[in-house]
């Protein structure tokens, strides 16, 4: 039942450079088909196609940057609108470490360095392959992307002679989603690639149409019709029918079936025109999978405009095509797309046949200025000038000869913005812990840009923000020590790079200052937690060195504040013996610190609800009481809801529910953060085991003398003992 669709493209060797590749089979946006019965290949649940990037990576790429390159390729497909298709990367290391890529439950992207897959024998010209397994219905059961790591080298940094990982991955993921090669020279699904090609990173509208056809996400308009020969009136099978939008840009395409009938899917309402072109060079039937009949014995023809409304299926009737011509534009020995930078003039050569003087050459978008061509029979050279402000995207080339014959090279040109540049990164060194806000400065930053730092990628609007064309902000994720290239990749695929522009280092990092406020008179004992604290580190607040600094370990330092120069938020700096610093802040207040002396009773039910009396000094009327907080940061814990301020020395609270055991009790002034803590100041117990059941009910508020008092004193001793054994050290209470 299950069979492999051998989707390797035909082996193709081009000119001098061994460029080449793939083998997949099918049609324009062309869908992959079951060659036996013509059923299109598709996923049953396109909204959640899982993919796993193998952790083994590529032997050519040492910094793990193959991962963001592939993630960028996944994102290009996921950003297509009007489709239900969505790939989801599974990032668990258990999945990424798997090697059984043939398993149906694993859709893996991997580099085959030793031909263990069998797809890449010695001398193979296949750069990568996406075997797709499917049932006779066309339902895909498995698909995996394999890079030919044995025969070729790959790069994420534009190294000469190596294939761009993101470019190749974008193409292969199209096969994984069920698309065949495209008849558009500039499409991502164009069958050929070369080492200096990167523009397949950005999808053409033909790929958009393919996803919308396979997995429609809305009621789009369609254009249908039939292609028939002028001479003889017979239908043309496999004619390449392309739709252009009102600005002359190619928008969608499809092939006619064996009856000459075509349907163009996934159109937004608007004005279009059509043309028909034989699928000969540079893309031909050899590049397609099974299930298609492709006839090319006819010439190209432009047809009139058509207006389609939302959701409409518009029948344009019969399109007549003229006899074939010797003239042809485009050869697979050219590299496509032809990149033309917006705002500049680019010199271009296109190979072909019968390209003779007197012919006319034009771009389908009339805003492009095509200079006077030089016709050389087997090629034509010319210049293309793209005015400033022209939108990125693909444009067709057309040539008319002196006999009035036409040849079209679909989507041959890709208009791209000037590549971004990265000039600065501030700060250029940040902690390995992550969480550092950095600003990247440069030029050409556009909405939708993606920033790559080694093995991490940041997407505009998700994990970074393009503030303007010269600034991107992001917050670092954790990373291993060392330098990273800073790469900004435009949605069109052009990129800017600052080599080793950013480094991770084991810098001291302050994560928490607790409490982060204290009396301006000083005397507040403060815990600083973070990373990479060295013995001998000192603490300054407002440039005044603080007292009684105690280095606990690389993650914790304590000190006691000295009297400040005034109230307000002040800079706190931790300064290492080697001069490196970590910054935070501390607030001095004009009122004294709270002091927490006791909590009684010192034990209660784990279900909460016990009425407790908290005694101390300088309690603010808004005081909050927390149970079970982290004693070094004051974070976490459970807040007591029923807090009644009796006086500046007494609070009454209802204990919140909490798991069994001793907990620290925190009082904190929410208005400024002044706080004090009673270490192991309360014990939560199970009603069934502690105190014979009576501990689950509230004791008298003021027990006075009697059995309650002696019982509670006993518990207090237990609690004191536990402070020493549980913490190993006892944090001095505020001295103010
Ligand atoms: Zn392919």
C-alpha cells in the first residue's frame, strides 16, 4: 500500500559549475501527484505538520547556525496567508537526537554526511532530496528533508563554493508540503540551485498559490479556461498558464490537464491578465514528477485582462496558442532568479536560442526600465533599472522577434531591496545568562526582518523589534561563551552581517536584590543573587561602597546598607576584583524598615484559614504578608488575603493554604518594597497528624497563659532548631 515517491529530481549537471539538483515529480505551482492515479499528495492535518531539525547538524557548520537557517525556511512557509498549512518545529532534544528519520512519526531535516540514506551515491549531483511517502489516496504519511552532506558543502554565512542552507531548506520544505517544482525561473520551487544563490529563501507568489490550492484557508477566486492550438484546434496538455496582476507581476500559475483545461486557484479579487507559455527550458517536463503530460509544440501568447470578484470562478473560455518558434528565452545553465536591486541598474545576461538583433525585450512590470539589448543569438545582454520605491517581487521577461513571435521567461527577475548592513551592537558583550537588552544599529532594516546570533534566531514582532530602518532591539536568550556573527536577514532573503559582532561572556549578572528598598539611615541587610560573582566583589550604591559584604558563592552576595545621601532610587553596582560590573538599583526611603519579630501561633493547617498574629515594628497599613517565599529573593510564595492592620506593631492575618512544612514569613510594604522576613517562621501541618486535630482550628487571638502557650513555645523551639539545620546560615534581621 505504502510506497516511496522517488522525488529526487533528475540529475542535472550545468556548465562548469556542478550546480544541480533534485528530483521531484509533478506540475506549475505544481502539486505533487500520485503518478499512478493522479491524486494530489497532501497532508491529512496540514495545520500541524511537525518537523524536527536533527541535532547532529552539518559537518560544515560548527556553530549550530544550521538550526536558525532551517527555522527561517520554516517561517517563510508559515507566513503565507490564506492557507491552513502550518509547520510546527518540535524542539525536544529527545526528538532531535533521533536517527530513525524514516519513521512515519518523524519528519526530520538532516544532513546525510556518509550516504547512510542511500540517496547520495558517489558523484551524485543531487544537493538535497525530500522523499515523500504516501498512500494511493495521495495522503502523505511521511516526508523528510535530507541534505547531501557527502557530496556538497553547506554554509549559513555566504562562504564561496557552498550551498546556502536556508535557500535549499526553503525549496525542500515545499516538497515536504506536497509541492512539485515550479515553472517560474525565480520561484523557490525552481528545480536548480547554485552555490551563490540565496533568493529562494523568499517565496514567490507561485508557492503561495500552491499552498492555497492544496490547503485553502478561505474562499478565493479562480480563473478557469482551456488552451487550444490555433492550427488544428486540438487541446494542449501541460501548457503553462500564468496569471499576472494589474501591475504586471506574475501572480499564480498552473498547468493544463490532458484536455487542455486549467484552473488557477487562490486568487484575491482584482484585475488580472493571462499568458500561456510552453514548459520547455529552463524548466521542463524532466523536472516534474509523474502524472503530467507536458506538450511544448506551441508558442507563447498574451491574453487580455480579466476582472475577478471575491470567491468567483471566472471562465475565460478558450485561449488559442500559435505554432512553436525557434526563439527561446532562458536556459537552466543560467542562475535564477536574476537579482535586481531596487534603486539601481543591473547588467544581466540571459541565455536562449535565436535571440537576434531587431527583437524587442521588455519586463512585464513597466516601471522597470530595460536598456537597449545586445543580441548574440544564443544569449542577450541588457541592463535593468529599477526605480526607487518599487516593491520587491518577481517580474517576467518577454522577447518579441521581427516575425512577431513571443517568448516569455516567467518570474525571471527578482527585485530586492538594498541588503541590510550591521554597523554596531550595543552592548557588544553580554552575559551567558541571557536577558540582556541589545540594540543593533545599521541600515536597511525592514519589517519582518530576522536576526541570527549563532544558533539563535529572533523574529521581528515576536522576539525582536525593528524600531526603524537603522535600529533593531532584542533581548538575548542564554548562550555559551564566545563570539557570534550578527546577521540581519530581510524577508526577501538579502542579509547584512557583522562578523563576530557580539559575544557572550561570563559577566557578573544581578538578577535579584532583596529587599530592593531600605531606610535612608542604612542598616538594611540585602541579598544580591545572580551569576558569576567572584570572591572579593564589592557593592556600591550611589557610588558609596556598602558595608559588611559577604560573598556566599558565585550566585549570592549579602551586604548591609550604609546611610544614603538622600531618598529615592539609586544605582546599585556590583564590582568584581577584575573590574567587571553588574548593575541594578536600590531605593532609599525616609521611613524605617519594617521588623518582623514573631508569628503566633507558629503552626497551622496546610489548608489555611488560621488566624495569626504578626508582631514587629514599623508595620505600614498596606503591609502584605506572604508565606513560603524564596528567602533569597522574596519571590514566589502565597500571599495572605485577610490582613488586618491593628497597629504599627501588630497585624492579624488569615494563613493561606500551603504544602506541609516550615515556611519563611515575609512582610513587605508594597509601596516601596521595604521588607523583613522571619526564617522558618511558620509551620504548616496536616490536620490529621499534628496537634491532635486542634491545630486545624484557630487558636484564641491572645492566648494569654495556659496550655496553648506552653504548647506553642514547644513548637517554637522546634522551629528555631530547624532554622540552623535547614538554611545552614541565618540571615540577620534588619538592624534599623
Ligand atoms: Zn526540488
